[in-house]
C-alpha cells in the first residue's frame, strides 16, 4: 500500500487483519505496525507499544487510520476532530499534529506512515494490522454460517468477534468522526450479541442465552428485539412467569416513555408464552397470522431497505398520540421515496389498529393524470366502510365526511407521489394518533408536516449493498473495482442501481465491467438504464415537463456550467436575467428536486440528472453558445476587477468593487476548469484572457498549481485565438507562476521567450512586462546586478507607455533588492514613490503592498513605531483589496513590530489572526515565517506549549517544501523549547 502513496487515483487497499488472540490485553500483531480501536486506541510497532500522545492527537490519527490510502483534506480533519467548535487558528493546527504523529509512529522519509498529498494527508496502510478489520471478517463469517444453516459455527464466530471488544470503542476520543465510529461499533457489538443469542436458542442452549440476554436487557432496556429474545430464552428454560414479566416491564416502559405499545413481534411472543404455543416460539419459524380484520393495503415487501437508517428512524419515531402526525418525503426521481415510506409504514402499522391505507396519487405518471382529491376521498371513504350511497359529490363535503368517518380511528395512510400540498390537505384523516406518510418529487412547503425528509443519492456503502443484494457480492478485487465504478455511473441512485442489477441478472454472461463499459458513454448511459417499464430517463423527463419554461432554461444552463456548483450570479449571467430572477428559478428547481443545494446559495445537478440535462441542452445549440459567452464575460470581468485592471469605480455589475469580485471568484471553484470550458465551447480568446487575468487572483492565495493549469490550457490553444497579444502575455503569465513555485530557470526561459515575441511584434507593453519578469527571475537566481539592469529597462519602457501596473511590479522588486543589499533608504524611497502612484490611481492593492514593504524595511532597521504604523495601514488596505497574502504578511510582521515595542498582547493578537486567515494552500515559506515569528512571540509570553506547536509545524512545512535553510532555522527554534 505504501508503494502507491504518490498516486491519489488508485483504489485503497485493505488494512491487514489482526489476530483475535490476546496477549497482555491486546491483539497480537506481526512485526509491523498494529492498532486496536475496539477499545481505547492503542498502537504497537512489533512488540513495543507506542505513545500516541494526547486524545486530540489520537483523534487525528483515527481520522486518517480508518481511511487507509485515501487523502483527507485539512479542513475535513479539522471538522472531524473539533466539530462545530474549531480552534481559532483553523486548519493551521493540522501540520503540527501530523508532525507529532509521524514522530510517534516512526517510519522513514522514504517510507512514511503518513504523507502529505495535494490538499491533505493520507495514511499508508500496507502491512498495518487493525482489530476492526478482523471484526468485519468474523461478522461476515457468522452471517455466512447462519445462512448456511450452521448455527454452531455462527456462535463461535460471534464469540470471537465479541472478544475483540475491550470496553468502549475509541474510548475518550473527541470529535464527530470518532463519535460516529464509536456508535457504529457499539451497535455492531449489540447486533452480534443478538445474533449469537438467536443462534443459541436455535441450538436449544436456552440457559446460556438467558445469562447473556439478561445482562444486555439491563444495559438496553428499550430494545424490543432483546426483550423478545429474552422472553423466548426464559420460556425455553421453563421460566414462563419471568418471560411474561419481561413483556410487562417492556410495555410499562414504552407506554411511559414513548406513549406506544410494544411492537407486533413482542406481542406475538407474549401471546405464545401465555398460550404455551411452542410452534410459535420455535426458533427460525414464524407463526402463521390469521387474516386481519382491518384493511392493510401496503404494497408487498420487496426486501430490506438499502441505507436510509436515519431517515427511517425519523419517520418511525414517537409522535403526539393526541394529534395526526404528518411526515413528508421528497427527493429526486428514483431516490427510493416509496420504498422508504412503505418500509416506515410496515414498522408503524402495529400502532395503527384501524388499518393501513395506501393511495398512489399519480403525480408523475406519463400514462395517467394526477388523481383529483374528490376521487381519492371516495376511495378512502369506501376503504373505511362508508356505504357508496352515503358518499357525497362535492369535494368539501367529501373532505368533511372523511374527517367524520375517521375521527375515532387510528389509521396509517400512505399518500404516494403527490403533486402538490393542495392535493394532499383534504386527504388527511382526523383520528388522534393517526400517521400520514406523503411522498412527492416536489418539496411540499404548503403542507404542515411534523417531519420532512429529502432524499438524495445513497452513500457508497449503501449503494454497493443495494447492488450486491440484487446480483451478489463481487468475488475478487477486479470485480470490486468494477462494482464501485458501476455505482458511480449510476449516481448512487436506487432506481438506477436496481435497473443495473436487473440488467446483470438478465444477462448472466455479462460482468459488472461489461455494463460499466456500456454506461461510460454519456450519450448512451440513460438509454442503458432501462429495464422493462422502468427507465431513469423517463422518470427525469416527467419531472422536467412539470416545471415552467423559464426554469427549464435554467435547468439546461446548469448542465453546461464549467463548475459542478454555481450561484445565482453565474446563472443570471447565463440566462441574461437579474440575480434575483435567477435565484427564484433556482429555488423552484430545488423544490422540484431537479437541482440540489449542497450549501446555502450554491446549486448543482445530481450526476445522472446532469447527463439528462446535457442531452436536453445539446438540442439548444444557439442558447448554449450564447449562455456560455455571457458566463465567460462574467468571469473575465470579475477577474479584471479583482486584479484592479478595471478601476474600482468602474466595477462591472453585479460587483461593487474589488472585494466582491475577489470573493465571488474565490467561491467559483477551480478556475482552470473555467478556462477549459471556454476552450470546449469555442471561446478561445476568452480562455486566454481569463487565464491571464486570474494569475493575480490565484497566486496570492497559494493556488499555483491551479494557475499553472489554467495558463497551460490557454497556451495549448493559442493557434486558435484571434488576439495575438496573448502569445507573449501567456508566456509571461506562466513565468509568474514559475516564480511563485521558486522555479527560476524555467521562469527566466518563459520571460525571455515572451520578450522576444513581444519585441518582434512591436508589443512594447508586453515587452516591458516580460523584462520585469526577466529581472525578477535573474535576481532571484542570485545575479542581482543583471536583474536590476533588466528591471531598470522595464521601468523605463513602462514609464514611456504609461503602464503604471508594470512600473509598480518592477519598482517593488527593485526596492526589495535594494533592501537586501543594505540600501534601506533607497528601498524606502522606491516604496514611497509606489505608494504615491497607488494613491494617484486609487489602487488599494498598490498602496497596501508599498506600505507592507515600507513597514518590513523599517522593522529590520529598528524603527519599530514607524514599522507598526505602516504595517497596520497595510493590513487595513489588504482587507479592502481582498489580498490574503498581503494581509497575512502585514499582520505577521505587525506582530513582530508590536513585540519589539513591548506589547506582547497586541503581537499575539496580530499573529494569531494572520495564522487564522492564512490561505489553506498558501506559500509554504510564508507560513514557515508566520509560524516562526508567532512561536518566538509565544516563547516571550511564556506560552511554551503553543510555541512548540508552531515550531513543529514550521519544521514539517519546511521539510515538505524542501527548504533546507528554513528547515535548519525551524529545528533550531524547536530546540529552544
């Protein structure tokens, strides 16, 4: 597994299974690394137990350990360990924890246990042993033995599995991830105990079962399944009175706590004990129930529900016994709404003795109109015994008759596939304690409901389980990979998965891989997901036809967007509408469950719905092309506004200045995808212009890889562009990216090519820009004199042309180089001139950068009061210009100035805020400087633990960035703790 650490695209391997034998209270590992999680988290390397540090650090380890060979982002790690109360420094704490975990777990630089991957960290699981993996194997073996009719082997497997638990799983570890896994394993332990007891009863070992079940029943007094097993075990041991007492205790507790009677299974066993009905109590056999006198219209049971445990628990939870409880289930077509509602109804029908009624309202049928309320009411009245001659015709009278007929009945009513709240409201019964379950593809906002459930795709495990229940479990690694891809192509949508399973059943010569090949083509996928009268495309088309024409255009537009998610501003641009109009359309589409809203203000299409929408958009070529052009204009305007290419007073609608434009771009996803989208839609000039414009947005945010991809895509399509200025401009843009990545030779080559091209074409502005880059790359490579000469030439040329942006860039570098050479006064003069230039242009970014440079120089020469004043002003301007790199640099150095002035409180506040605001993918060298300065301030303030945390993070970052000088300094600082 460690061999694939550099490849994020490979499938994760399983952790090795740890032996269930115990030595000194722990499973016996091999010579490598081993962990136990089914109790307190513990780890061994060979026979040596490892110190895993504080519980928060252990919680970090668990989040990585239980996802072997999967990259977990810093933000996700933070969320899983701290939940809703993250530390003030946010994701900046993560490298320090990872550094300490690496030290605890061992490994080498060449073969680490935990490695950094783009955007996060991954745990390498090759050769690592884990007790929960053994638990999975034993539980599966017990299930197989039980199905094979071998309860003796099932009991042994259950015993071995239960022996792996050593108290509470992940005992004491904080965070929602550990809590979720803890709950999962506690439920798993209880399920194994139930299964073992059931098998013991089947073997006739009643006394043994009584011993275990009695203890479990005390620990879980509300568990009906345990109570039923205990009643059967006690009766089998000849303890009839004790068995009946268990039921009495259960009933009293349920009535007092929940206001409900025990379920049908418990009541059936109680009756059998009273009557001495040995056949009904015999293991693995069910008593044949007499036909109920009440009406039960629920559809036939189609097997266990896949996933949806939380939703099912919500629908079947306790309700007010004095009122009618309504629950509404909505979701995209094919998400399993009816299956969930019917499963919930089966669980509830024992609590509704007057009967269970099921009505298909035909809200989304191609061959039927939606049923009007009056027709449904006549049917419902007949179902509760009202004579046809007494049923009125008027809808209001029908509704009144329905309420009168049901006011003494406790009914369960399932109203499936409703089209609107107006269709449902007259159909609600009046009997206290009645339950109503309503399903619809639309969110029925006009319906008063105690509970609402919106269904989306299944999670991966549930989706694989659903498919496996239809076609069986995969037999080898290759087949598992094909099933995983099949699940992805089906969008984890239950209808699509069932159709895929049916196709594999009907084609026994096909493998999962064969169907994957057929579904891989977007054009063919929906057609392949058809079986008999079931069709994913037909289901989507019915939903689409029921939305108004303007919303249809918005639906199609979303399918042709460059990013998976858009906001109303982007959709407004595509549709040539106002953002307010676009927002109303999008919200209507969310209510129709054709569009998802993963977070407030962001909208996306489900994967399969997107395939359907793209097919619709393909028939509207002119509309699609125009929408793409308008959207690309928006991205270009935003990028130029954020980079102050457009003066702030001329900011394009809907942006009111630099910050709004920059914030919008920050939320717009990967901008290299926008450039690729421009190329794909035939807007190559837009691709080039956007790639050039986003450089100033992306590089200060540490998004150099994304910036490189954007410019590279545009460069690859230069021959198709009409704006020939881009030939030189994009080479200079890529050179700027290479400067940010500290690849100075590559940057110099690009800038020299750009300068030569611009000179040949007579593009003097691009030549000045390229010469600035030549000066920077040359100076940063160590040849400062040659670099200064190139920069002087760039300044001269830019001044002649009135190119103030290039003057500022070149002048900033000259001032910095003068400062490095000890010519501090000369540097300060440069920065003063640049500040004046920024004031003339009204550029907050220019003024902020000049003041940050000024403050940095004054800090070095000991003018700490003047430094603090300049850096404080720079930080204010950086916030206004939405420049995170400038803001964090200004605050970091402001903290050092305040420290030198003796104000440690102000110093810590500034530097901690800098760390909190530091971009998640910011430059490693800047974060190392920030950590180093903050660590030193903490030392002076007597905060040694916090200082150590920052120095450890600095060491880890310098190691990852391959910066030996910074690494040596960070290690030296760490030793001071």
